[in-house]
C-alpha cells in the first residue's frame, strides 16, 4: 500500500510531462511538414553547393587547399587546385 502512495504521483508526473511535451511539439510546428524532408532528396541542389562539390571543395576537405573558394579554383584552373604549377 505504501508503494502506491509513491507510484501514483510518479505516474501522474510522467504523464503530465509527456502531455506537456506533446503540446510543446504541436505549438512549435513539429508536425507541419511531414513529407518535406522525404521529398527534399529529389530536389535539385543549390548551384553554389553543386559547383563546390564538382570542384572537390566540400566541407570535409582538409589541408592547404581547404581555404580555396569556388571562384578561386575556377579562375586558377585544375592545375593549381592539384598543387601543380601552371
């Protein structure tokens, strides 16, 4: 009987926390665009990002060439990008 005095308020508090989390997610528009993320893969990427990926200037690249921008790489050409003198 003494365990019920502990478990019932605990269950009510957990249920209230779950209800508060549900209302927060509804109020902050978490369920408005359910299909957008799934369909975003089919959309064309931004032009700047596509150029950077084509030139090998992605974020994960490290080293002395990581500071190159897309315009510098296009202007200098592929020989400079690979570290070769033109």
